[in-house]
C-alpha cells in the first residue's frame, strides 16, 4: 500500500487538546477527536521519518480490539465513521478518513498499565541482573522470550517528557487508592489474557502490552489506543523460539535498526532509510491482516 505520509495535522478552527508522540487530539466539548498520524517514536524520541499507513493501522486495530474486548470493560470509543463526526471535523474528511476516532472525554488516570506475558525487552535485562522484573521475583533459569509462569502487572508512571518510570502496586494504591489500583491490575490482566488467547489462534504472540484508563461519570473505562504494534510486542507464533530475541510485527524492528547506529537516543533522531520504512509498513499491515482476517483496504 503506497500513500502519502501524514506527519501532523493543523485544524486551526478546532481546539487542540494535545499533540502526543504519534496522535493529535482535538477538543470537541464532551468528546475528543483522536487522529493517528504516521509519526513513529522510539526510545521516547519522535523520528523525522513517517511510516506510510501506520496511523490507519493503529486506528483500525484499536477499533477492532475495542469491539472484541467490550465485554471485559467498557471503553471510550464512539465511532470512526467521519460521516458521524461533528460538523467542525467533517470538513477535514480527507485527512481524517481511516485514521481518526471520536471518543468520550475522560479524566485519565496517571498510571500506565503494563502487562507482561513473556520475558523480553527491559524485563529480560532486569531479570539477568536481579532475577526479577519490575521488582517481582521470578524463578531461576528463565531464558530470553520465555513465557512467564504467570502474567505480570508492572505499572509505570505517565511522563509528559522522557521515560516512564516503573513503579509497584503500592505506588499505584497511594496514587489512585486501593480499590482503583486493584481494579486496574485485575482488568489489565483480564484484557491481556483475553487478547493473548485470541491472538494465538491467529498466529500471533502478544508478548506484552500497555493499557490506559480514564474516569467517566464515576466509572473507569479503557481509553487511548489498544493492543497496537506501537503499544505491544507482537511475535509470529510460527517462528517462536525462546532463548533469543524474536522477529516482530511491531516497531521493535525499527528499534533494532536504531540500536545499530551511533546515536545516543536523544533528539534529533536520525532519518530512516526507505528500505526500513517500507518493511515497517509491511509489518504493521501484516499484523492487522493476521489478527483481523482483513486487509486494511477492506475497512
């Protein structure tokens, strides 16, 4: 799929709510307009190169999971059909089509709800040093990419700038209260477990992911993006071989490329070669196809 890359939106007659690393969010009163651009960030730095179709994959995949997981916990999704957007947004149909969602406005909770089912990334680095992940002791003898004996809830802070900081359940309880902290842990694990089991039947291992929640009318609901290649590690199940790093459908492919460069992981980030950009687009599209059984163009 070849198409123009959208790196940024500027809808000057709609109030900008926030511009994140990947998404531009606009304030429409009781609702928010979430636009997934083709920006990509690695190591908390936005790269100058965009990834064609990336924003559309993030939106389509989040819509898919919001629907599939609605029985686990309610979410903020209203519609992705531009024809149903408020008039102020409809005029930008050409930029919004396929890459935007209208969602309920909530009060976001200040916790990143990270869930790990496999030993990878920073978790593997910590395990090698201390036989633990985010301070949670694990059995000896686990290898890189091994399935963990039980699903781990390893929350972190949500930092506006720089890296999120890993915290423990006690910190979450002090921040949002014990009842809410327990709900976040139990619900995050339930969401991950449901998604993991579904994905395995479609040839993908979800090694880890992160969820965000917000409060709306006294209830806590699922918000932000859900189980995308940006927020999760997706591995092809057919090639799974513990004891080493795994091939992936997510932006780990870009991280691996950047790790091989002489770059200190601070701005400005280097541009990506066209070959890396093209292969990243194909990985995102393939992840969507395998999980949903559809091509992106079928939406």
